[in-house]
C-alpha cells in the first residue's frame, strides 16, 4: 500500500478513536423511566412507615434520591473506564468478591437484620455485600468465557470450572442465609456460560444437577422449606407463614384495571410487610392497576432487549468481553425482576429480593446504576469500533480504487 494509503487508514483509525463519548440514549431513557417510577412508588409505599419511624413522611424518598445520585455518579465513572482494564482486573475482583462474602459472616464485622447476616457497615451505612460480589463474580465469568473459549465450548470440564466457582459463591450466600441471591447469581452465571457457547447437552446435565442440589438444600432446612412451600397455599396460614403473600395478593386484586389511585393503597398501611422494598410491585399493582403492571413489565422487557442489543453490537464489532458484560446485565435484570414479580404474585416462593432499579435498597440501587454505566461503556466501545472498522474499509476501498485507476493510466 502507498504511503498515502497508510496515512489514510491511520487517519480513519484516529477519527474512530477520537469521535467523542457515545451515549446510548435508549438505555438511558429506559433506566430513567424505571427509576422515576420507582421513586414515585417508594414515596407512596413508605409514607406511613416513614412517619411512624422518623416523623417525616418523605424520609425514604430523600434516602432513595441520595442513593440514586450516588449510583449515577458510580455509573458515570464506569462509563469512562475502558472495559479492557476491567478485564485485566477480573481475578483481583473475584478475590475481592469472595473476601466480601467471607468477611460478612464474621461476627463483629458483618451484622444481621431479620436473622440474616448480609450487611457490612461502610461509611456509617449498611451495605449488602452480595450485590457487589455478584457483579465481580460475573465479570470474572465473562473474562473466563473469553480466555477459555475453546475449552468452554468443547469440553465438559470447561463448563464445570465456572459452575464450580458459582457453586462456591452460592454456598457462602446460603450461609448468610440469602437463598434468593444465590439463585440469581447461579442462574445469571449459568445463562452467561450458555450464551458463551457451552454445549447444550452439558448445560442440560448441569441444570439437572443444579436443580437437584438446590432442592436438596431446600428440604434439609426447615426455614427454607417453609418459605418454599408456603406460597402453594398461603391461605392455609394467612396470619403466619402466608401473611406476606396473602397481603400481597389482596393488594394486587384490589388494583383491578386502573388501580385505586396513586397514594390510595390500603395494604401499605402496615398490612403488607416490606411494602417499599421486596413488595413494592404489589403496591404498584394496587394503586396503578393492570395498566401500571403492563407499563412496568414493558419497561423491564425493553431494558433487557436493549442490553442484549448492545451485547450484539459489541459481538459484531469483535468485542467479546464487553458483549458478555452487557448480556450479563440484561440477564441479571430480567431474572431478578422475574423472580421479584413472581414472588409478589404468588407464583414463586417468597424470597428477599428487590425489584431492580425500583425498590428501596441502598446497595441494590447503587450497584445496579453502576452496572448501567458499564453497559453504556460497552455501547460506546462497540459503536466506536464498528464505525472505525467501517471507516477503515471505506478508506481501503478508496485506496484500491485509486491504485487501479493509476495502474490503468
């Protein structure tokens, strides 16, 4: 190629790298819509309990706004971090994840709420370590899928290694105990390995093993067994084991088509426990009705679809690790939202999981918004890489055409 051609290709690459930060406005709009709807519902669901606890009706709104701003700042920082740096840090992040999951179990370091030791005190605030540890572990799984691609796709051992890692993390989560977080982590990591190309027969075999293991864990613990079976007939014990679910079902039933009106929920008035956290969806269904439910489901489905679209853009641009990061976010959002809504509607066993980006929760909101920033970073790199490749092809085609004309002359 001529010197002019080389300079042309270099100029194309330079333009691709220095084109400025590209923001995924679709993802941004969807996240803003979900967060805004969550802020409205948290305010409505928490007014009574906030007045009872603090004497101020909007205490939880103020806290949720603060958490949203912190999470948005964390997302903005990650938007500026190159994913190749995150990939290089995959092993230290994995070590940090297991350190967090271990430290929280140490008496005096981790503290218990409602019988579960899941929180650490950080800067005077309680932080649920499983939220951050889950992201760190999934980052490592994404890195493993890139580094060991042939092994993962071709051998049973290639699939067994990341699943063994996920199983170890699940054991630590179950020791807290946090059965819901263990299921979400294992399901998301498992789906990520399948997306990375693990053979279907191996995946099906491990699905049976994992399902049997979780079932065994459930039946060997009276606490977990009661929670898992209580949803089958909550009306059999509506004032004890079935209390949360019966109150949730009453709230959803009262909502009808268009709800009883924003702020007019009866179940949030100390009938429905955890109305602003785990059972926020039930209050939403009561106040906004089926119309609000459809809107909420549509927003979450759209965000999952958009995340997978960003992953496809990255994959088409040859960015495998960023593609797995974006798809991991989409699958986590979809799986946890599905479980939370299923619990609220009585089709899944009761678990202590928040509705992502909506429910009140310190660590949940901060980590979720930070992961949004990471996904938007993937979009930036994918579009830059894609446009850079297109520019290079265009410049190369121009140079070949000019060389052909010069040869003819």
